């Protein structure tokens, strides 16, 4: 999977987005995304909500983080502030569900460094274990990567997606096995509630519809 960062429309010009570009990330803008930055990763996406406010302005950040955490592997609020406030920190933590963590950052640069560190750890954890550097293991890894790329390209074609990265991100957030179990209106409503603001709902609908109608014939 390429180094892609999904950013909200208001975060496209942020310091974090600029720094991620400098580190080789390609930006994709999602207009209704709950998180400010989402990094699609193997096994699930990493979501980040960046805030620099205090007091009442922290409540919207907590709400967005709670929404983003429903479809992400991990969601973190990166609170960039110049002065500490134990009362605000306690209130923010209390407003967040257990699935959301909070990191106090001294600068936006530090917030970006944390994003990169999280991405690096996930990538390292999913990489082949040490000692598998033989040519046979490398060939197998290359073949698996090529097969994954071809599968993504095929699904993008079948689902009418112009960008394969959108398919990569959708499958990172909701694997095919999960989508295949959506067989009723109630299950669809639950799925869209969990992924609202994180994935393209139109692409999500096409994927579920295809799985229910055509999967057996195609494969």
C-alpha cells in the first residue's frame, strides 16, 4: 500500500499535511471526514484529530475523535498547546471513549512526528520477521504484494472507482469479510454509522451491493 494520507478539507493546508507531504505522503482530501488525518495501514487505519484550543473548543474535538474511532484501528487526539491546563485535560479525557487516546504536543511538528512514528511501528509489525531476507522469501513477499495490487485494481474496475487508493483505504477500514455480512437494512445503517466521515459512502454501497449480487459469479 502506498504512503497515502487522507485529510479533511479544513486540514489540507495544515502544518501536519505539509510535513507529511515532505515525508513522501500523497494527500487525498475527504470533505466529510471526522478525523483531520487518516493513514491507511495494513490491518486498519490510524486516525488523528488535531486541536489547539482549550475549554469549550475541546468538546467538538472529542466528538470527532469518538466518531473516527468507530472505523479506525486507533484514534488519537493530538492536542497542540503552549500552556498546560489540568482541568481541560481531565475534561477532554472524560469526554472521550476508551478507544481514543490523547497526546499533549508542544508543536505541530511534534504532532506530525507522532503520526509518522505510529505509521512506522504498524509497518514494522506487519513486515516479515527478521531472518526472512532470503531470495525465496523476498520473491514470495513480492508476489503477494503484486497479487494484492492486482486484486485492488480489479475491485476498483468492478466498483467503478477512479482511484485504487480509495479501494485500499476502504478495505483497510472494513475488510471484505465484514462487508459480505451486510445483508439487511439494519446492518447497512450500522455500517454507515460506524464509517461515516471515514470512507466514501457511495463506494461502500457499491462494494456491499457487488458482494451481495455478483461476487459468486465473478469469482
